[in-house]
């Protein structure tokens, strides 16, 4: 770095991973001619309009984020997919675009590699003293939910956020309340309650909501601890303790041979203990929930349940398998 630069300015550039704005350079005492001369000689490189770097090679992710923030200007904060990565929240997006949120009253033209969002809550949503500045995890998940492809994705982010202790259910509910118009408000509130009560995945949430509750089945105990055959500890997704029935939910698209063997061992151990295990994946719970409810109901009744499932709609499979409860639905 140029030793002729003021020490405070050099320190600022280091903090910003080699990037700085024209405004910062002018405030440090440099003139327009001095800035232009350094750029012309190749001492500094232009990253965006009014943003430069002293780095000679390719900019790393952190430098690119700082450059985007400096370009966006006053009140800018990293948000959406960019903030999610910094918080360790798993997202499917593979774009290298830097997402930045600015105050709603400002206008900034988007440039290559930078996505600009505007929000009246940009200052309230920003975490203080972070390097680089970013939105709170709760705000990040709410931002992502506005453009999420499915509610399942949102459930996964909420589940991860709570389980990884990025935020509590109370903090997330407070963030929802603080926002004005937003997508899926009711669903998000329900999701938080479900996660707080033991749903560890979008698949588990869907099972509770779409299979059990919509079909009048008893609600199972969630994430029940047990001892594996090798003596290690584990948890079962759902256990109908009174009836000795276990439900395991697997949201993985691909199940390896080793995983299948582990599942079989768990099922055999349950059978030895006098319990019956049912396994369901995405297709059964999301796309064939009525047939899944019928199957669970039959097994529960075989194990002593005296209730009768209820059809969730006019075309629900329950009406055909349990016609005695169809009237009035």
C-alpha cells in the first residue's frame, strides 16, 4: 500500500479489505487529480463507479462485498442471499451477486454483480459493529422468504436459525410483527410455533400439518430420544407412544446404502421393542398426504387407536377407506 497515504486512511482501506470510495479518499485529504493519477498509473483499480481497490489480483468475496457496500453508499447493508451466507444459513442460490439493502428514500442504479434492494427498515434491520455490515439473521430470513420458491425453503431456514441459535422463536416473531406488508405472514407465524415445539425440518412440519391435523389423527410425540443398538443416542422423528408406532421422516433426495442399512437397524431395534415403524419421504407427505394419512390411521387402529380419521376435502382418500366418518365433511 502507498506509504504516502495518511495512516488513518491506510487503516480504513485495510479494514475494508483493500477497497475504498472516492468520497473516503477526498475526506482523507487526497485531490481528484491525485486519485485520477493513481488510477491511470495502475496503483489503484476501479471496481465500481466511485469505488477503488489497492489489490492487484482478483478480489476475494469479502472485498467484493465491501466494494458493493461502498458503491451503494449511505445506510447500505448486506442482505438476502449474501447475508445468509455470512450467517451460515443454507441457501440453494449459487449466484455470486452481492445483495445490498439501502434506505427506501434513496435510489442507486444496479451494476454488474450487485443487486440493490430498498427498505424503510434498513437501519433497524442492520446488525451493529459487524464487518462487513449485514442484516440480522431474523431480517435475513424474512427478506429471503419474500422471494422464496416454496414455503418448504422458508421452513428450512427458520428451523436452521433456531437450531443453530442464530435467533429464538420470540425474536423471529418480533421481527415479523415489526414488518408491515409481507408474504406468508400467517404461515411464518405457524412455522415458528411448529419449529419451537419440535419440528426439525420442512418435512416434519408438513407431516404435522397436512397428515395429522388435516385428517384428525392423534399428534405424535416429536424428536423422542432413544438408544441405538450400538449404545449411541438418537432421536425418532415421531412416536405414537400409546400405540407403539414410530414414524420416521426422510427428506433426503438420495439415500445411500449405508443410510438404508442404518435405517433398517433402527427399524429392527424398534420391532424387538414391540414397536412398528413407518417411513415416509417427500413424495408421500407432500404429494400423497391423504394416502399417507390412511396408512397411518390403519396402523394406529391395528395398535389400539379407537378414533376415526377425517377427510380433508371432498376427494380425500379417507372417505373411501373410512366411509363411516364421511358424513358432514
